[in-house]
């Protein structure tokens, strides 16, 4: 099996954390660089990472890759509640990726514009719920939702996208999981 992605992507990292105990090969791509972009385009028309190549199949989208791997490893399925947790984590992640790309395009995302306001509002409402859930120790087990949350939080800190001081339970969760398998090797700061 080969996982394609970047060192910095939080979507790639959650899969790397899930695959920590396997010998899946990690192929590092810089998707903004021509040669790697050709590999990306040949494998995934959505032009996003991660992608997983296994035998004849290529699977894309981290959520689908997770379900594929979980089925292969005979992991118990996530509950609907955990699926909702992932949706909330993804909502924050997607909005932050979009704002980050806007910033990188030279746009001022602090402007009072509908698009920016909608993303900021979603980020706040979603992080509020994740904070409550972390305070209730709902991410105490190092399973896929916790891995996805950890990858998001550490990416937020790495890119300095948000001040997390208003979310003490999320910060505590991030601190408590720094020693988990594959966390050090998948640190976006190594990218
Ligand atoms: N829903 C996708 C989102 C993946 C995603 O947004 N990946 C980002 C990197 S963090 C990406 O490839 N962005 C490229 C682009 O937006 O053009 C998943 O869960 O895999």
C-alpha cells in the first residue's frame, strides 16, 4: 500500500496516524510543483490529497480512505455520533483550508465579507462543540476521530491560524497526545 500526500496536510496526517503500526509506504508530494501535480492529476481528478493506492485501486478522500482501511483491518465501524464528530472536525478543517488559501492569494480574510464571515462563524460554532466534547473526555481514546482532531489542532498551531486559548480542553487534548505513535514523524514542522 502507498499513501500519497504532503507532510503538512492535516487530512493526510490523520491517515498516517491511523496507519502508524503498518508498513504502508508514504509518498511525499508537493502538489503545487509541476511534476508532483502531474502524479496527483493522474490519480485523483479532485486534485486533493490524500490518496491511497492498494493493488489495482486508488482511493481518495481521507474519510473514504479511513473506511477502506478500517474494513480491511476489521476495525469496528464508527458510531453515528462519531461520524458527526468527524463532520464537525472536517467543517473546521475545510473552512480553515479555504481561508488559508485566500490568505496565500493575497486576500485579507479579516474583511467583513460574506464568504469570510460564513467560514469564521462555522469555525467558532464547530470549535465550541469540539471544546465541550473534549472537556467531556470524548476524545480520550486514540481512535480515528481523536487522530483527526489532533491533526487539525496541531496544524492550526503550526500555521498560526487561530489563537486556541479560548479552548482549554482542546489544548489539553493536544498536549496529552504528543507522544502517540507517528505523531513526531508526521509533524508538519518537518515539511
Ligand atoms: N475532503 C478531503 C479534503 C482534502 C483536502 O482538502 N486536502 C487539501 C490539503 S490539506 C488539498 O489537497 N488541497 C488542494 C486544493 O485545495 O487545491 C479529504 O478528506 O481528504
